[in-house]
C-alpha cells in the first residue's frame, strides 16, 4: 500500500501538495507515517492513538470510529498503530481544551511581540491574546458578511 501510494502521490501535483500540507501538520511523524495517514484520511485533523486521547485529554473514541492504520517502519517488528482524529472522540469541554492546548499553546515570552505585530498588521487593540484573536475573528466575519450578504435576499415583512 505504501509504495503504491507514494507512486500515485508523486504523479499528481494536487495530491503531492495535499501530502505536503499533511506533512506540515504532522511534522513530528516520519514521512512514511504521513503518507499512510494522508492516503487513508486526507482531511485528518488532530491525531492521537486511543491511549493518547484517553490518557492526555480524557476523551474517548465514539462507537464505530475507524482508526488510521500506520506501520512503524523504524520498529524491527513493524508494529501497526491506529490513530484517531479529534472528530472521532467524545468527552468533556475540558478534554477538548486539553487537546487544543496541545496544539495551540503560546509561550508567555512571545505574547507581547505577537500582540504588537497583530496591532500593526490588523489594527487590533487588545492586550491579551484571547481578546486579540476574538477581534481578528470578528474582523474576518465582517469581511465575509460584507462580501456575501448582498447575495442573500432579505425581505422586510414589517
């Protein structure tokens, strides 16, 4: 499966770019694992093993979830591990926050510089990261509405 996948991915520019995008998300994993992940589930998001989800976030797999089978090529026994997407899990909001914290964490030492750059680039006026990100999301929503609201027909029945 791996060899066939690599051949198919290298023949098609779009697929190759998709694989590279996947590799950028899972940069801690080997290229071999990335190929197997991408071939089985190109839209995968945050991944962990069943034990990883349970131990690190307190989240559990939904019934019927199908894992992404990945062979550990560095292991002489070539063991098979299964990874599951965040969408395959259920659990508390706190577990979700832990999962997001594993991906979206920002060290305090970098916050002032990032806030300064956001202010310069986007005109945000917040002194904390959370509010700054909310302002940015609001700005994007306003741009989206401005662009597409004219296409939506609204009737005034008042």
